[in-house]
């Protein structure tokens, strides 16, 4: 059956899509100068196709995989309801947009919706947890995931109190992360402050 309105799996409704039960918050405290370790930010190169090339590569994948084609096109070979905006072939993740511009992420290997993009995925040292997010309209919506039986499951959305959505962060341990917040001076020059915070359930 054709997957109508796939884009409504946008992260804003991840609670319904992924069965999350909780919201989490991070209350960061500013770190002293020199404490933030830039070398711990992931430097993994990501092979990615964007926009038209992403959609072409995704269409080739659909042609090779009848099950995927059935999911996204259906029996009638109608036009797809969604277009690929980014495709990460090494991770098997495609970011899709629908008619309203909403973004969703899909794992073409597991054949299921996922919470975030490889570009915004950060693993705890034990890899029991990971923070993953989707960029939409300039804001990254993050989800906390836990690894159970070898697969990650969304526990809930993560909000950085008063700090928006950082794009560069790393885990100190399985509960604590460090991240950068960009500050703009009055002359439009910018600098960054490092913060540390625990991921806590919002009560």
C-alpha cells in the first residue's frame, strides 16, 4: 500500500511515530575557557548526495529494490509523494520532503522511519545512547535514543534550555554532554562558548 503523507513523520511528531514516552532537557552550565575539547567532536567524513542528485540516487535505489518501491510508489507506479533531499548511502538513510516541506528520515536497509540524520548523530562513549536530530527551518529537533538488542529506539525529544539546538557536541559519559553555543557580538562578529549539561527527564 502506498505510503501517503510520509513526510508527517517529521520529528515534531516523533512521539507518535516512534512511541516515545518522555521529554528530556539539558540545562547547560558554561565551561571555563579551554575545557571544551574540540578534538572530541566527530570528524567522520559523511558521503552524502543533496537535492536533485539525492533524488536521482534514491530513484535508482527504488528501481533495484521492489519492496522499497512498493512502499514509496505503490502498485500503480504513481508519482512519489515525497522527494529525497539528502541521501547518505553508507548509512542507508534518506531525508525526505513532502508537499508541505516537512522533513522525515528513513532507513532504507531497515525499511522504517528513523529519528535523525547521520550529520546530527552523536554517540555516548559506551554507544548505549545517541543523540540524533533533524534540521528543519534552521532548527535541529533532537531525540535521545537507547540501544536495545542491537537497535536504537527513541526515548523522547531533547530540548536545550535557553540554548536552541547546538550543531556541535560530544558526550562526556552516558549522561553528560558538552556542546557549543554561538554568540553574536554587536558588530556581527561571532564567538562560541562551551557548555556542559546532563540529559534529564523533564518533570
